[in-house]
C-alpha cells in the first residue's frame, strides 16, 4: 500500500534498497523503539559507522532496559478456552521468571479458575470469544469474583492480530455492557516492539524493577563469589569481607 502511494520514479530508491522500515505507534513507549530504529539507520549511513551493520543504541529510562522481577507471588490463569494465552504467558515467564520455582510467577491452565489465581490473562485476537464459548463464562465469573484481568491485544497479523473494533463484534454483548473494555488492553506488537509489550504485561501482573543493590549483587554472582584474597595469601579458599556478608543478607530476588 505504501509503495502504491509513492511516486513511481522514487519507488526503487525507497523500497528496493533494503532500507529499514518501522511503524510509528501512538503509544510513547513504542515510539522510543521506532526512534531508535530511525536513529540507527541514519547513523549507519554516516562516515564513522560505514563499517558497522548495527549499533547498540539505548534511551535512558526505556522499558526494555529495565530489570524486572516478581517480588510478590503471581498466579496467572491462562485458560485453555483462550487460544494463544498460554503461549503469551510462557513468553512473559521466559523473559522475567525463567526459574518459576523461585521467581514468583506460576502459570495455571485449568479449565476452572484455580483458587490461588491472582490474575486472568485475556488474550485478544481474531479468534477470541469465537472459537470457544467457555471463555465468556470464565471472564464473566472472573469479573464477578473481582479477579484482576490483564488484557493483551494482539497486533501481529501472523498471530491473528486484528483491529480492536472487531472485538465489539465478537465479544458477547453482556460483557461489553458490563464494561469489560473500559480498561485498557496492552498492545502486543511484533518485531523489535514486542519486548516492550512483554515489559508492560509483566508490570501489569505485578513485576517491579529490581533494586540497584540486588542488581549489583546478582551481577557479581555471575563472575564469582563476593570475596577477596588478601595480598600475599597462598590459599585458594575465598575470604568473605564484611561488605560481602552484608550483601549476602539481602533477600534473594530473581535477576532476569
């Protein structure tokens, strides 16, 4: 469609030279990703970076640079009646809770709401409320039970993405009238923007930034214990310093 709108004499130079393309979304967090894509493309054309194929650009405060963890237990219900919800839940877990036994995130896939559930993940794509009528009953019950519902709107066409307006045609009218869509759904965009979608979903489920102290401690643990060996020492056993002992008293927080 974009090519057809471009003057014919300019089409080869714009569309046939493998220039990077990005979409400009209306949400600020996703706009930052688009800006980085644009900035990288411009910088790679400058003399200083002609020998490079990519640049590790970052913006201060950007979501995808934040380290998140589930400091409070989160039991996420991904209903089998909601096709695609489990795959998205697994993505969130892989990104922010790789060790589910200690990371505070549990995913449940039972047909009935688990008693321990803290959130329901409602994955919205072209098949939602169409492929399985049980979903409407589950969402209705969750709302009656005041179970927080985190809605994810799929925008990737390869995953059944569609315009949000379509849900007003496929969602049972009772749920629409009850205000299901009064709350904002989190957009799930493809490509480089997808990581931001996962961060927003994780935050909606209760994930919080890891403290700087915990980040330093976990970083150090990746390269060795928090120890020093006195000058002249011949022993290979590590010696724990007073500062290290204090660090070891900090409660464990899963680092992602």
